[in-house]
C-alpha cells in the first residue's frame, strides 16, 4: 500500500517521467565533481545505516538527476518515496503555521514517510512582474537534501 501511494505521489508530482530519464546509467560524469557525486550516491545506496544524503551545487550540476536516480533505486527496493518541491510545499506549510490542525495535516505525512525527496531545498524564489522524524529526505537545493531516517540529496552529511 505504501509503495502504491508512493508511486501515485511520484506520478502526481511529475517525477514519474524523470525516473526513466534520470538514472545512474544516464548520469554524465564529465567532470571530477560529477564522478564524485555519482560514486557518493552509489555508495550511499550500498550503505544501510540510514544516514542523510545531501547534494549542493550550482544550477545544472546534476543534483536533481542524481537524487531522482537514487529515489528510483529506492523505489525499486520497495521503499516508499515522497517527492516534495520545496518552494511549493514550504509556502503552504508556512501559511498554515497558525492553524495547528492544518499544519499537522501538512507536516504529518512528511514526517511519516520512509524517504522524503526535497527538491530545490532553500532555493531562492524570485518574483518578477512576468511571472528533509522517521523519514529520509532526498533533496535538491541549489543543494539537494536527502534526510534520513534515510535521506537523499547529493552529498554526504556526517
């Protein structure tokens, strides 16, 4: 049931199509940093200690790609993954801070999931006139954060 719900969230988030594209085999390792990012992510998957995984870096470095690849592998292993786009969800959570019931309704599922993938964590939101307890977190930021109680984000946090 948790896996089915996880797949529904992935589908609803728009991440489903990326799971076929953002894989380890398709991750390009043209630079030493990208090689390190990939090997660290693979090592993280081999580790079962429940530590956090965090990736940070500039736009286009491959943070979302590597975190989505990790999320895909965890889904294949039967772990429930919840995708969260920081700028959208954090706005809702902040708006509900004075409504205890609504706040709990929004926060509880994030605290209960096995793996929480937080994409674009702390990424600044620019406005123009035109315009991760009991969880792992997987995220991007200009960093990607994967919190654990198992977390995902490009980079290892000790």
